[in-house]
């Protein structure tokens, strides 16, 4: 308010505020685009995790987790989950040398629950596959319309699912490397 009781010269309106917001958003977008033009050090490589340390930790806790003896050349472990207690579970996520995903999920639940969660709600059971490994030689196969595949077995009270978007041949090679 001015000294004479009149409002200031600046008129506030919805249109004025909208205009100011648009100018601000455009300035931010221009800055982001400009910065992107000069940035060439973008690292899209996934960060590898030390999955063997997690396996050792599980073994120290008397958990028998299924894991590969080694990863095939060029494959990278990118994620792990290990939980003990009332709901023990183990998972290991790996990218193949072509960047395709292969995962292991071991949990005290049903195979059907794991398949529904990690392959597809509408996954179709296929024929049994014979792939010799230290875990089992016979695997139930699963597939979905999107090209994902899964191989499952039961280990006592636990279900084991090896699944992913990698070709079935790659996953079967991985199955052959599994041990406890």
C-alpha cells in the first residue's frame, strides 16, 4: 500500500502469474537442453555388485542359497537380495554380455507365486527341461507372450525360479553352473 492508501502500481492477476510460470519453465528446459548438448560423459553401464560376498554371508548364516559357481564371461551381477529370519529369501540379478536379464529367486513360497510375480501373471507351463546341475537335473519351464522364460524347481519347502528375458539357451547354460 502506498502512503495514500492506494494499492501499488503492480497488478497481480492469474494471467500474469501463469505467464511468469511459463517463462520460468521454458528457462529451466532451455538450461537442461543446453547442458545436455555439452555433456558426453554419460555412463550407462550398470554397476556390478559383489554377489560372492553375499553368498559367503548367507553360508555363514547357515542359509543354503543357489548361486552360480562362476558367471559366464562378460556377464555382470547387478543386484542381490538376502534376507534371513521368518521369511528367508535370496535373489541374484545378472546381465548377460548382450545386456539381457537373468535372475535367480529362492524363497519359502510356492513356485506358482514366484512365476506369477517374476515371469508373468499369465505365464504358461511348458515341458520339463533336463539341464544337469548341482541343484537338480529336471526343471519345469515357463514362458509368457513377451518372450520371458523361467525354469523352476522345489528345494524342500523353498521354491527356486531362474527367469529372465535372455534367450532360453543362455538361461540353460546358467542353470548348468548353479550350485548350493
